[in-house]
C-alpha cells in the first residue's frame, strides 16, 4: 500500500524515537525518586535488624 514512501518511514522512525525517549525519561525519573520503605501495621517502619531481637 505505502511501498517505500520515505515520509511514511521517517514518520514511523520519529514516533518510535519519541517513544524511546519518553521511556528513558520515565526510567531516569523513577531512579531519581527515593524508594518507599515498607511500613508496619501502625505506619511504623519495620527494621530488619530488630526482627532478630524479638527471638531472644
């Protein structure tokens, strides 16, 4: 249908490049934000080092 229409192929290339740039920007933003820590049943942070203290 389109054959080797240069404008069509260039449009596909540009849209794909834009998607890749958006994905890269999303990944950079996700890496720059601090990670959320798991909270306990009262909203307190759970400390993995303190779980062994309860076994004593």
